[in-house]
């Protein structure tokens, strides 16, 4: 790879021999890199601590702090930094030890061919580029995974929500009911269901049209969420019919809650209420309890639906 055409890098060159520092610095500068020099290991380490370099080229034999000690310090501060050792034939065994300790490569001085400086540095820089590309790829993959995770969460949420009202849908209610039956059997506790249906909803639709009818269902859904407890599950059962599952709630308490909801809905100023038969929008409600009215889901639902039917037949706007 032609370093003059590649991305420039910051390189730290360390040697107590000024002439060698100059030669290495000049070659790498001509290759297009930003080169900083240091005359000792101590000076290099101080510079590196302030602003770590991706590539360090250091002599292995220096007074006080050796190149080996500098290598170890650099790797502790920034493990990804690549280090090239400059050595003479006399210290080649030490250089092998340095390679084992984490140095990327070595240069033997005096340099027989100046081009070797660019070649060896180029190989180290290629590795740095590859590491950076891999890190960027990992970050991109993490980001994509997070986006995918978010999309999957959204899709899962959409799959259990009613498209019009935003309440949980019929499928989610049936699944939750089955789980609640298992939980209640295991713990020996009770729970209740409340079925709710909008009174004279067909007349409302005929008077105002289906879009306004949909708007009424949306407003009612939001209102019902405020009427029940956070622990209760509110779902759209179908059409203008809704259901509430009340965990660990007796039939007596569920009946009281249903009457309160019935009264609150009748008092709420829904649009178009004046044209309804009662002069207001009302709902009828049916209550069933586990295990009093059934020990399985279908029996409970049937019992609550029958109670709702009785409320409708006996005049509407009431609880049975």
C-alpha cells in the first residue's frame, strides 16, 4: 500500500540517537504521517500519556527507561497501540522477547535500506486500519442489532395491540386469561372478569357515521384505562365490546368496580351523547369470577357474556 495515498497517522518515534530519530522521522513524514519524536523513554511516556499514539517506534536500548519498559507501559495504557522495536544485531535476542511481550515488529539498525522503515511501519499501520475498520464494523453491528431489537419489540407490541383503540387485543386477552388461570390455580387465589358493551352503538354509527363511531371507541378506551387499576388488563374483545381482567379480585369487589365504571361512563360528556336514547353514552357490564363461575377460560367467558346479555335485556346501562 502506498502510504502517501493512505490515511495519515500520528506516530511517536523514540531514540536517544538524534541522527536515527531524524532519519526515521523524515521518512515517515515524507510518507505523509504526523511524526512526534522523543529522546528518551521517560519523555516518550509523558507525551504518550497526554495523547496516546496508534503507532510507537522505539529503540530497545536507551538509558534509564529501556524500550522494553516503554513497550510494557504503552500496552498498559493503550493495548491497541502497535509498537515497533529498533534494535541492533547484538540485541536481537532481546527483540524476540519484546515481540513475545507485544511488540508488532522490529527494525534492525543501522538501516541497510531506508525503504524498510516505510515497509515495516506500513504493515503496522495496515493492522491499525484493519482494527479500526473492525471496531467500526462492530459498532455498526451493535447499532443494527439495537435497531433490530427495537423493531422486534415494536412488532411484538403491535401484535398484541388493537389497531384502533391501542388497547390489548382479543388474542392477548385469551393468552393472559389462560396464564392467569394457571397462576390462580397454583397460588389458590381468585380473579374476576368484567365484560362491557356500548349501548345502542349501531344507532350511534347510523347517526354520525362509522368514523365518528370509531372515534367514540377510541375515547371510551382511553377513559376505561383511567377507570381501572394499573394491575388490571383492559382489552378490546371485538366490535364495541371490551373486557377487563382483575387479578386477585373477588366477584363482590369486581361488581362494585363495574358499577363505578358504569356510572362514570354515563356521566362522561362523550360527543353525540344527546342523540342517544338515554341522552348519554352508556355501557352494560357482566361480571364473572374464578373459580366461582368457572374453572376454565371458556366457561368464565361464557358466564361473563351471559351476565352482559342479561344487563342488556333488563334495560342496559347496568351491571349483572
